[in-house]
C-alpha cells in the first residue's frame, strides 16, 4: 500500500460486465474498485469506477462522481441493477468515466471501532465537514488518475449538501453540479437528537419510510416490493456486521443528524449556494417527504452566481425515486443535463 493518500490500492481485478445498449450495440463496461486514502489517518474510502471497456482517457465533462445520502451507501442508489439498469452503467455506456464514493462509516469504506460497540458509548462522527474532505480525496484521486482538472458531481439528499459545499469551496474542480433531492434548512427543529455514534435501520422501518408520500392505492405500483427487497439485500451486503444482527440492520453514522440538529434545524446553512459558480441542476420528485419541494426552491433562489441553473420536478416519485418505477425519468434527466453543450458547441 502506498503512503501517498492521493493514490490507491487496486482491490479488484478488471471486470467486464454487460452494459446498456448504446449506438445499436451492447457496450461492455469495465468495473474497477479502489480504496482511496482519506485526509485523516486510518480511513480508506471505497471508490467504484465504471467506463467503456478499453477506454482510458476522458475529457473533464465526461467524468462524474456520485455520492450517497445520510443512511445508505452509494452503490445501492447509483449501481443497483433494477429495471432500466444500473445508473452508473447508463452513464458509462454513454462514454462517461463514472465513479461513486462512500463517505467514512458508510458502505465499504472504513468503519471506525465506535461502530462495533453500542452507539451511546461514543459521539456522532462523519459530519458534513468530514464528508466534504472525503469527497475531496476522491475527486483529487480521479483528477490525478485521468490527468484532468475538473469533473461533474452528483449528490443525493445529504449528498447534495456535501457536493454543494465542496463545489462552493472548489469551483475550479467542477464542471457541472447535480443536486438530486437537495437538502436545505428545516422549517422547524427535527424530531431527533443526533446523539450517539451511529444508528441502525431495520428493513421494516426502511420500507415504511420509502412509502411515505405515495397514495395507498399506488404503493406497489410505484415502489414494487420485489424491487425494495433487492435494494435492501444490497444494503445488507455492504454492511456485513449489521447483516449479522437479529434482526439484520443497516448502520449509519450520526454526524449528519448532529449537523441537522445543530445547523439546519437552527436556520444555519452548511454552505452558501451563492458561492457556486458552475452550471447546476436541482431535481426532486413531487412526493418527497424528506427533502420537500420548498428546499430545492430556496436553494435555486440562492444560486445567484451559477452561469446556468435548472430546477426539475418529477411526477409520481418520492425521495428514493432512483429505485422506484419512474427511476429512468430521473436518470435520463440528469444525463441530459450532463450531456448539454454550451453556446459555441463547447462543453460547460
């Protein structure tokens, strides 16, 4: 293992997997897995890369990094093979160098010892500030690996705060920014304390939360139980220690909850959208109960210095529309934004 944190350890051999049909032929997608050294000692970040097999060079506008929300790892949102295919495969088949990263304490990234004892024995960890550093480590690794100076960023839920804050501090490293289900200030304090190192989520509570906002008569149509079951099993696979518990659970750090209590629930933003100076897409589903429409609207109004901004509201979906019936509406809309060229036919 190298001592240079900007380098990596290759932990998976090159895989060739069937991709999405593109240009009338089945693309072959190469998948590579890495652990990237974070800025803090002892922390390694799980990074997955997918791209067209045999392709080694990409311009900045064809590189994209995805990051997860407050509870689940990136792979179960951006690389799960539900009808329509993996989101990462979709981007890779269209010529993108697609990456995802798990913040410390999530998924396959380093989980500290505090997650192996009862949560009340240690304070919350993996705050937004920590997450921004972790994204920075992943971005620097990708830029160096591909010899580029900028790339696209896509965040979901809490991930929009992470990516928004990183962009506000590093506009020169970002081509375009996508905020899917953007998180912003709460209208009242949250119904939790944010104390303890981590929390545990059961399958039943995850299912109940995922169905919020969907009319009763359409729940199975919009969020088929078979899809949810596949998604849940993927989450357990990324948290073997949680999966061994009775009942099985997915564990998540409480740093984000502490930030919600201390900042967003007190009317204190975690970043300033006015500092973002890259084209930005905000996209949210109409039934989202976790990051309601007003949050995207408030961020949109504050993006005073983005050269181009767009807000899209998707019908018949919730906070997790990416794993619901209308998931391809989200994926195609984001892809369309990333593909767009500016005046003069040059990438943003």
